[in-house]
């Protein structure tokens, strides 16, 4: 049983939050970590639930994998040493997740589940001398503890001609389940966006790992990153859009840190300083360095026009990232593919331009200059100062276009800028300092009591742990005479604060003291041993 005094807890919180200033320790989103993860299951099952899927709802997860016990959302523990930060998280967001639909508008049928992350990320990032391609799966973590995946998915075009085709008669498929030839790798956003929820994430059926391939729209809104949310009462969901990506009508502010790449460098939203090393310069949208290989960009920048040439070459950057060329040995211009098993499908409705990573060229390979013609390098970042790094850092940024739509490469390029030495499922060193505990371990905080002069009612509000039950006591003397106020109070559902009214107390007592006990915590799925 934990007790707290409404008049002292605020001082304790202020001291704890002012000790550490390293952004990789302080940027994690913990405000709602005492709330349970929730999903909306379908456009018709619009009441959010804390266990899912309910009986009768399609579950295509391997082995019927499901979230059968409530679990706390976002980051649950932050620990650190001099060299690393350690994050424990469920991998599920505190905003309401779902629903997830398929191409036909029916249920996707794959469901997220707690992943019980124990992740290590370096506090001492270094640029990599030789850049390494992202592996499949997780390559970073958002500040809410949700996984970041590479911009591609696990599939590429699988040519079935059998003999070397011409550019115009390539046959084959890139359907789910076919890993393909590896040359024409699919852009996950282009192919899978229909299965993303309003927060812009989804999960595979084999492990239920909720993850982002592109910007985390709902998280950006939670962090106040120049976003607005429009509520749809019929579906109980929100649509998240940019307030004003131009900054003309509504001034922009610098994006916050939204995540951390496995190489230890921060990931920001789409807005940074117009002059990379001048924090007094205006804030503007960070422009991607990638363009489609179409007729317009062929005329403007000298890219290939794939609608004319067919998919017979890869752009230089993609050939390097996919391991067909090395950075030092790659000649200028496009990389010629072998006709057999190398040529990709003609640009068509079924295989539209932008479906594959190789459909984009990097302007830096076309003689254009970063900082003049575009802002972000081929890893989707730049060296710059930020509010959190006034002395400068390399930082990744979200890529959006002038209309506020996600654009290639969305979040991160195909290679790490730095040396990736992060590790998942690690054992946290015994000597690590614990900076934060969430969920049932989170320490409640009290707001100042609010007195209604007319009625004398005193409203007490405190940060609460969802699933918990609280008993409030009062006394006119801090030393003696404590008595309970009413029955035990259950924590408010889907909220991080709970309130109670002490009726007429201000009229009958010249002074009054309050204390609070959490008397129980509901059943939950622990994220780490000992939670």
C-alpha cells in the first residue's frame, strides 16, 4: 500500500525531473504510461477494449495469438549506465489503436500484442565508416516504446520468365509470401498503408509486433508536433493531419524527438531550422532528397523515366544500399540489372510508380546539393542543431511533402548513418540507475486541491494507475484523527487522473489535510520481471 501527502508530492517530482538532461534519457513519452493499452476492433465495434480480439472477431494471428490480459501502454521503465540507455516497454501505444482493415474493407485480422521489450541503445553514437543496410524487423524505437521498422517490407518482385526477357514482357509477381529476386523491393507504405490504423501503424500475424514504417501520426499529435486531430464520432477514431506544413498561416515550431534509431541518433518530426546550424532561423519543413523516376524528374534532374525505359536499372543509391555496389566503387549513373531475374514489371496500374524502393532516385546522385536543393541526405537526416542538441548532432527527420503527406523515404533511409549496436531482449546491468517506472510502479502525483467558494466542496485530483483502487483520508490535524472519505475510488478508465469531491469541507474546517493510498491494482500483463 502506497501513501502520499497532497502537499509534498509535487516537490519530489520536480527534483527528480530536473536532475538528468541527456535527451536520450528525457525524451521518452511517459505521461500516459499508467494507462492500459486499448484497441478499437472494427468500424462497427467502436467501443475500445483492453483485451482483444473478443470472441467472434476474426483472429488470423499465428496460433491465435491475442492480448488476453490488460497491459500498460508506452514506456514502462527507463534505466541507464554511462554508456547506454535501457528501455522496458510493452510495444503498445497509449492512444487508442486500431481498427486495421484489408484491401476489401474487411478486418485485417492481425492483432497487436505486448512484446515485453528490454532494449539497449547507445548514449555515445558514432558515424559509421561503412554504412550498413537495415536488417528486417525492428531498427529503432519511438519514444512511446513502439517499434520502428525499415521503409520496405519483406517482399520483392519475383520474375517468372525463365529466360531473359525484354523490358516490355517481364512476368511475375510480388504477392505476399514470395520473397522474390531481391532487386525490386516493395515500399511498405505504398503496398501496406491500407492496413495501417489511424495512428499509422500495424502488425504482422506471426508475432503481433505493432510497428511504424513511416511517421507516427497519433504520437506526433500527442507530442504537440504541429498536428491536429479530427474526431469521427461514428467510428470513435481520429484523423491526424498537419496544421499547416507551409507555416504561412500558422507558425511552425521545431519538431520534438519522436524516436531513436538503433545507431543512437535521434529521430525528429518533419520540421527543423531552415539554417541547420542557426537556432534563431525560421522553422521549416525538411525536404526529402528523393524524387520519383518519372517524366518530370527526368527532364528536371536527369533521372530515368521508368514509364519509358521499364524497370531495367536501379538508381545508384539503391544499388549501394542493397549491396550490389559499394559507396567507394559505385560509378555515377544508374546500375544496369541483369535481364533474367533482375528486370522488374512495367509501370502499370497493378505495379504503379512508387511501389518499389528503386522507383526513387536520390538528388545528391544527380548533382544537386543538400542544404540548397533539399534538406535531408539519403539516410533521411542531416547534421544540425536542435532544441535538445544546441551544440549539434546528426538527426533523422520525418519526410512529408508540401501538402503534408508522407513522402519517400518516410522515416529512415535504407542504411544506418551511424554504427548500430543496439540490442533487444537484453539483461539490464545490476548497476544501472532506474530513472523512471511506469504502469503499476508509477508514483502518483497530487494536484493542488480546488475549493468551490459557494458550496465549500473540495475537489481532489491525482495522477492514477488505471486498474487501481484508491482510498482517500482526511484530517483537520496532520498528526491525528485521519478518517476515510467515502468508499474506495476506482481509477478513472482510459485516463491518467482521478478525482474525488470532499463535500462542504471548506465550510466546516479551517484547515484540512489529505492523504491517499492505492489499496489494490487490477490484473495486468507485466512487461518485465518484477513489475
